[in-house]
């Protein structure tokens, strides 16, 4: 038996209480946050503005040269060979293909944005646009895991799991990490919000946001077969039985997480049904967000972060909606129309309510798309030549709120938008910077597992100072 276990069980646990009190007094004397009031397991290393994250995940890979990275050279070389050799991607590619969309400048910063994101573009002066992102491979599965978990192949905790492990939640009645995807799952399914080797309470809670009613969004959120008083008595009895079971087996994080999940589910009955009910919003607010699955989940995201949820991830839809190998013009227009108004409204709403300063909003996909056309290939596309292949060499992400350097652009791709060439930012670098904005040194936010101290950035990553305001 370890000394910690002995303190828990000897003398009815009063030794553990005494230790907690001593640690709290020591923390107060040193000016650090009180561990008794702290939701996570690792103290922040720095003061930070960002306290929560909303990750707008454009799964499938939106085209950077058709959204936030304008390249006039695409017009010049349209239909011609690129001035440099095409980089090797997943499928054969051909000549340069221009952007089919109109572009305009927005804000005092003069950010150029395509017509796909006219609502988002109104917030140009709030955005920090990173045009020089790059990943490892041009395939969805490893790139999704790299972006979400910091590792393309092996089981690792998701970014949301790391942040909630560090910071916890400000609301014990709601999950600290929620992932919403309308209509099903993205590629790699629940691995995108896995807890990995972290305790189970840090796994993301999945919500199918295609449902409008709270009862469908959150199944069994209201108990109809038993009175609340009787339900509480049942759970108390279950808790006692579980505690006896656990005491006979020593410390088991999986069992502890399962026991805790019962209590969380009970507490959610009172608060989650209210948090997910957008009918409580004004008609003006609902109209600002607009209709559709993404707009609804964007509004829910604002309601969740204002209630203390630490990390909310919004996927565009099931599968890979942005994966436009064919008919890019029509396909990107359709998908962007489904998300743009909701994104613009979310930024407006966060700003109006004063939440943007403390909420880090992240936009992007797992990679970008080629500036050259994808060639027909049996079994890969419809035989057309009007789409773009996957491109991990250079793509765009943007961030807003939470202490970012607003109204700026970081890095650049080459003249066609194929490869990041200036201030290149790897996914590990982005993760390191996000953790820094949340108050953590990515090298020190670790968890010991299998004899090694693991971290979100593995053995890589640098903080991109230009992103931080």
C-alpha cells in the first residue's frame, strides 16, 4: 500500500484531509491558486487570457487558395504547368487551376478573403491568420489524428483531453470536453477525441448535433421512470456498492472514471438540458446564427463555454465534407454556405457577451488542397478535372480571441500556395502555441505512462511568438 492510499483509508481518511488542508495553506502562502478550487491536475505555468477553446474543425481539408490565402499567380498560370515541379501528393496532379471565387479586402488590416467566407471576413481585424501551416502526409486518417492528438499513428490523448487534464472544468455539472459532429462521425471516429492513457474522465463527450430537440441531442437526459428523489437514492446505493468494489481492488483509474461518469450523468440532467436548449435564446440571436446543423451547434458552443465547458470541438459534418476532389467550385460553395454564417455569428456573439477575450477560437482542417488540378484516376474520383488533391505542404488556419495577435497574418506559402516557405508552422508548433495561450509550457504539461513522460507535442514543437498578442 502506498503512503497516499494509507492516508485515504487510515483513521477514516482524516490524514488525507489534513494533507489537503496543508497543501492549500502552502499554496495560499505562495500566491498560487488553491488546489481545492482548481478543476484540473496541473497548475498553469503562466498567466493566460484564454480559459476555454472552441475548435471549428473543417474536416476533409478546405482549400487555402480558395479561402484565406489569395494567390494572383494562379490566374497567370491557369491551365498551364506550374513554374516549379508539382509536389508529390496522394494522387496525380496536373496544371495550375485558378480560384473560381471572388476576393475582397476586409478590415483595417486589409485581409483578403474569398466570397466563401463573407460573414467570417467581417471579423478580419479579430483574426490571426496562419498561412504557413504544414503537416506530415497527404492522407486524412493520420492527418486528423496528428491535428487532434499530436500523433498520426499511435494512441494518444486528444488536445481537448490534455487541456482538460490541465485545467479541468469550471462546471461540474457538464463534461469538460465536448465534440459535436452532425449526422455521424468524422474519419477515425471517436479516436479524434480519445483520452488515450489519460484517465477516462478526460475523454471527449460526443454529441450528434443534427438533432434539434434536447431529448434527441442528449438521450435519456430526463428520467421518466423514476422520481428524482428515488433516483438519487438509487445512485447513492450504487455509489456505495461501487466504492466497496473499488476498495477491494486498489486504485484503478478506469473504475474510478466509470463511477464518476454516473454522477456526472445525474448532474447533467439538471443543467445540460438547459445548456443545449437554444429555444431559450432570443429570436434575434437565432436568426443571426441562421438555420442548419453547424449554425445550431455554433450557438450551443457559445452557451457551453459561458457555462464553464473547457473545450468544445465542432466538426463540419460526418465523413469529410471539405474533400473536394471533383467539382470544387460547387462543393466548396455548398459546404462553406453551411458554416460561414454560424462562424461569423459565433464571433459576433462572443464579442458581444465579452467572452471572446477569454475564449480561443481555432479554425482549420487537417490539411489544405493543391493549387493544381487533380488528374482522373480509376476508383479515386469521377474522372473530372475540376478539383484539388490533398496538400499537407502548406495550408491555412486562423485563430481569434484568447490573447492572439489580432488583425495579422503569420507566415506565407510560395507564389502558388503549394508549400509553406516563410515562418513555417508545423502542427506540433500550433499545439505548443495553443498550450502557451492557455497558460502552459508544452514541455512541462506531461503525463507519466509506461515509464515515460508523454506530452501533446511529443518531442517536437516550438511556440510561435508572432501568434501571441
